C-alpha cells in the first residue's frame, strides 16, 4: 500500500471534556423563514403550550416552541451523562481515500461509541431527564430500526423511568437482538401495529398484512401515553426539540475541524426524520444563514421512502392514526407505508420541519439511493475503515463515495464530512440478504405515491 497522505492530520481528532459543548444550538434563531408551527388538527390553529403539554414534558414544549433563543444550556446532569461517550471522535478516512484513489479528504463523525450504537442517545437522555424532573414515572415511544428505542431504554434505566416501546413490526422481526437489548434495559417492547391499542386494532383491521410503519407506531405510542397515568410521549426524530439536542454532533464536528483549520466543502448526512442530519449541519447552516460561510450540504434518503426528493411540502399528520398534531413538512402522506426494506430508521413518511424549510429555501440538496447500492458502499467502507456501519449511516457513505470518485475524475481536492450515525452489528439479517444476493430494490411508483398523497388533509392553504 502506498504511504497515506497528509499524516499531519491524525486519524482521530478528539476533543477534551472541557471542549464538549455546554449549550445546544437552536438553528431556528438564525433562520430567516421559521419552520411553520404545529397545528391542532381539530381547530387548524397553532398548537398552544397547554395543548402540547398534554403529550410532551413541559420543558420540552418550551424547547419545541422556542424560535428565538440561539443557545440553550445543556443541564449539568445531562452533560455528565454525555461524558460517558462524548466527545465522539471525528475520524479521517485515510484507508477509504486510499482504496478509492481520490484526492478528496473524507472525515466521518462517529456516533457509535455507546451501547445503543447510535447518535440517538444524545436526545434520549435529555428527554428522559426532563421527564424525571417533572416527576413523571414513565414514557412511551416508537422505534423503527430500534436505535431510538434502545437509546431511550438505556436513558430510562439510568433514571429509573418506565419505558414502553412500540417497534415497527418488520424491524421487530428483522432485528430480534435490538429488541432484546431494549428488554435487557427494562423496556416493554410491542410490535406495531398491535392489538393493544385502539388505533393499532383499526390499522390491522384495514391492513391485516401490514409490516408496519413509524407513523403507525407513533399513533400507538401516543395513545398509550394518554391512557397511562403520569406518563408522556417522547419522540426520537422530526421534532424541533430533538434536532436541538442533536446539535452536539455538529458543534463537536465544527470544533474538531476548527482545531486543525479544516473547512468542509461538502457535508453529507442520511435523512429519515431529520435528527442526525439536522444535528450535524446545524452550526454550519447557521454560518450560511448569517452570511459567514458557504457549504454544500447533501441529505441522502432511501429511494423506497423519498420524502424530500419525491414528496410534497404541505401540512400533514405526523402519524398514521391521525391523532397527533399536523406539521408542515416534505411528506409522502401519513398513509404511505414503505416497503419492508432495510432502510430501518429512514422509513418515515415525512421530514423534520426544520430540515424541510431549509431544503425548501435552498440551503441543502437531496438525493435518494437504492438499498443494494447502499449495502455495497457499507461493505466497502467496513473493509477499509474497520467499522460495520448501520444501514442508515450507509446512505451517507454511498453519497460520500460517489462525491470522492467525482473528485478523482476532476482532480479536485475537497474536504467531505459525513455523519456516521452508528454501527450495524444488529443489522446482520440485512447484511446476510445482501451477501446472499437476495436483496432487491423496491422503489414506489407514481401511483404508490399518489395513494399516500391522497391521505394528506385538505384545507384552505394546504392545497
């Protein structure tokens, strides 16, 4: 092997505990066009704090509605918990660069150094902390690939809270070990849709063979929270509060790059509900919004669930059961149920209102990729860098490899930064399908999408 280049930049750039952020960054404070507010589906008026407080913890409601405060202090107890696995390393992918023969410099922010295996713990501990501070005894949630459910079960075990997780049925069956990690940490895990809730029974009556969706699981979790005393619902992506907590990813990434005077040219993240992408890009987009710098930002989503690249920008229900508030976002329709593929946590019908508005305003671009191409990139990355990436993360890896190959063709030297959201060691069924040649690409037809769009509510201003 040739000598690797630019060894003056270490393989792993670490920050000290003192350099770990003390504040979350709220990108909405710098957005010229704020994300549209959540709507009460009954009145079509913006949700009030009192209405939202029936579902979410009081402090989280404040964070959800705060469009003006740029820096929000991280509670010391949460920051101390972060110290168990943060700051996470920013890694220079020297071996990947060498194998590709590219002049590009590729960096990845690795969020898999905790038992949950992903970035989800950053928000799980914050939301569990606020629930505990409010005096609640439990929380409910949904999970797709299981990363969020795993992270929340860990946080609840640490703080002594009950945790009930509704796991999308196809993932429940594909990822039994992820389910068992949740149960090991004390969570109750139910495949969704289930017969334990009214909305679950309704969905199963209409679609008895459904493999489930995050929209279904959200409906069940919200219903369960409403019927369980001293309990609130918490969500692992999409909401403003979640992207706020995940901003630690981007803040650490920027601090590590600044430490060595590196300015990224391209920033790439996988996009499902928007938590990882929004957290990674927030401080960089903030500079763009303030006119201080310019970056190329790419959101990468599965071709099987292409909310940004083929969706519409409208108000829609956040859940299939239509019991949650409506959000203005890029959506495929609350009734859209993606194929039972291995995109895992990227199988949500809509996209964060923050990410949607930034995309609508031209601050980022989006592309969709097929799952066979994703797993091809995942295995190539694993053989180069020694980390088995999660299927979600591998969408960003696919795009990064494609960008690096373009640099090889043009001779351009670009700094490419990607979010490696977590590890794929609980995703071996998917890797097995790929290795056995049994994985197929399923891309929704225009007719499939139209059926989903037909479920979007119609009211004045939302046509």
